[in-house]
């Protein structure tokens, strides 16, 4: 049986990413497709930010958090897609060691920011529906700023934690990453030692990025639904729940694709499955979020129409 050659990190200056397609005839089409998707996502999220900042009636905690989420989505998709488009154009899937760690760090920061902000937005909806008379007091500008700062701090902490472990790696089993970007779990899987520490890190990541925010969302919506069910009129229940519709759709999209990509990268050994799951999570989700809020949120929809005619 042939032994796998172990490479010392001092000799590894670059990694090889998995190409989305090896077909030369398909690559120009994919480049155009991903470029269009990227531009739609960035412009859509910028339009949400512009709309929220342009109309005073949208200067509320709910839309403040939405604009921060849109900003995080721009960073999230910008971390992976431009590099993937460049790889398809120059036909070179090579990324430097420093570039790989940088991409991994930014990916973790923006992914965690999205997760934390969705939990913060669920808390905002809980306060608005369950404590409407105290909403302005509880969700004051200072508290909103603190919640965003806490979300960023948790994201930065998780990114630093990954970097701390990655920088301790002394050797790799291979330099080929089974994805189109430097996925944290797959980079750590290339390590030829400290697998126990790597597994512990992945579990901590799962708790910070998934379990903790998702638990907060579920608790908030459990209390929201309990409060809505106590409303006697059907129109009142519909009005209360309609304010959560867009957020619920984004939560389902983000965690549905995110958890699928997370567990898929841990359990699946198929590089094709990993790429498809990652594309859904990193490309499709940031692109669809502006459309979900534009179509399902009447305030945003009306403001976009007014912005168009101004």
C-alpha cells in the first residue's frame, strides 16, 4: 500500500482548491452565471441599506438590524465568489497559504455575523409582539448598538479561535482542499495530527455558530407564537405574525442551507456534494435575502417603490 506523503507546513506555500467545473466549454458560462449572481446579491443588499437609510419611518431597530444583516451578506458572498470567478477565468485553482487563512477568517466572521444577527432580530420581534408597550424602552439605540457589537465580537472570537488552531498545524496530509474555497473544517481535516483538538474546535464552532443562535431563535418564536395565540381576533393574529414572515423565511433559508453544508462537510466524502452544499449556502442565500424582504415586507416594498420614483 502506498504511503501518503506528509508535507511540513514550512514547505507549504499554497493550496489547491477544487474547481467548480473542469469542462473548458462550461467555465465561461459558469463565470458569467456566478458574476451575475454576485452582482445581483451585492446590488440587492446595497438597495436594502439605501432604502432603510433614506426613509425616516424605517429608522427602527428592526430595519437597523436588517441593514446590518445586508452589510454582512455583502461581506459573506464577497469572501468566496470573486475568488471563484477569478479561478474560472485564469484556470488556476491555486491559493496561497496566507490567502487561504485570510479567506477562512473572513468566511467565519461573516457567517457567524449572519447567524448572530438572525438571533438578535428574533429577539427584537419577541419584544415587539410580547412587550409592545415597553418596546421603545427595551430596544433603545444603545441596546441595539450593544447587540450588534456583541454579535461582531462573538464572530471575531470564533475566527481568532480557528486561526489559533490553524497556525499550530505542523504538517498536512495533502494540499488539495475539497471545495472551491478554504472551508474551515476541510482545512483542519488536512492536518496529520491533533485530530482530537480539531474535533473539539468543530464542536465549539457548531455551538457558537449554530446551536446557541438557533436556540435563541426557537425560544423567541415559541414565546411569540404563544402570545399570538392569545389574541382573540384573527386579523390581529395575522397582523402580528406577518411582521415575522420575512425573518422566518430568511432563518429557514440560512439554517437549512447552513446546517446542510456544515454536516455535509463533516460526514460526506464526496467533493461534488460538498461543492453543491457550499454553493447553496454561500451564494444562493445572500442573493435571495433581499428578495425575501422586498416581497414579503410591505414597508420595504413600498419604500423601494418610492425610492424608484424619487
